[in-house]
C-alpha cells in the first residue's frame, strides 16, 4: 500500500551526559547519555523535511556562555556528528531539505539551522513569541540562527479537532493528513510535536527526557524542575503522553536512546 510518508530516519547529533541520581529522587547512581535527536522525514510529494537539527560543533567552543551551558550537562559533539555531515555521507545535500520543523529553540535543536539556507523554517507562533521576548531563561542562542530567520519562518497558530488525532487540537501541515502538528508546552513554550496518522507515531521533542523515564517524573529533583519553563504544564504534557500510550500510539522523544528509537521506527 502506498504511503504519503515514505520514511522517517533518526540521527543522533551529539549528546549530553548527566547522572540519573541528579535528576530523580530515590534512584541509584548511573550515567545517562541524552542524544540530540534529529529526524529526517521523506514525504512522497514534498520531499525531505528535518525535525530539529541537533547540536552545532561550535557549542564546544571555550567561551563563558557555552561553558556555563555545558556545566550541568557535559556535551560530547564533533563536526562529524553534525546533521549536515551525516546527511552528506548519505548523499543528501543541504538544498534537498525543503522544510525545517523546529520543535523549540534550545541549542540542541537549532544548532545547524544555518546549514540549510534554502529550507522553510516552521515554528509555532508561541515559540516565535518566546524568541522575540529574548529572555535569558529561554536559552535561545540566536547566533545559531541565520540573519534572515524571521523572514523565513512560517508560523503555526491555528489548531483544530481532527478525527485522526482526537487527543489534542492539531494543524494539518500539508493538508493531506500526513503530518499533524500540535503544541505541548512545559519544557518550552509552544513546543511543537508531530503525529503521523499512517504510522500511529508521535514525535514528542523534549516533553520528557526519555519514554522509559516518564514514570520517574514525579520524583524530579528541584534543579531539573526549575530548568523547565513551567513545571505544571510539563507534568500535564507528561500525562498527555501517558494517555497516548494507553491508546496504542507509539511515542518517541528527542533524547530517547538510539536503540529504542530505531526499534520503534522499524
């Protein structure tokens, strides 16, 4: 049977490290790696779409700003890990990417936006408002974005009920029911998540650190709680993921482990 979404492929574009005990109460020590996940989506008619762009190698620079950002979560990132280099090895040029859907504007999601100068940039209106507010707490490093960023942005702001996804109001991006976009805030205002009806798959960005870690949400320590934009919204968004799971929808979050993501995508 012909499908509109021909493929969804995963790329790990750098990762950060933390200790499980630093994040959650009542758990044993254990190092956790959180990959910066990027998803290459191939649409039958509209070609290649990227969902986020991972880290940029420049995040490893020895500046006070980046050093401070790396302090709580040490980062491992090389030029070879960048999404542009990984696509190049696959024979996919930057110009082949027609759309960049950015879930939100943290450094591990926007690192390589500049590498795709011909792509339309898709962002929720709420997320764009966060960008314009320019608060330090938003952790938006504008130097990773192109000078024509706002000119290239297509904002999503109108969501409707959809029979293929009754759980949340959504936006039918291409008008063909192939990619439904919705917002789940908490970690970041206006965080954009994607549902693929054909695959019963929900890409949930940073709604959680990992799907297997969802049951530990109520044990989150104070500092990780403070790092969320709104902890009450974060907890409500976690509940949405739990309801989706109960309905048999497959869920992937951006920092899931590579092995789990590849297993779900098979």
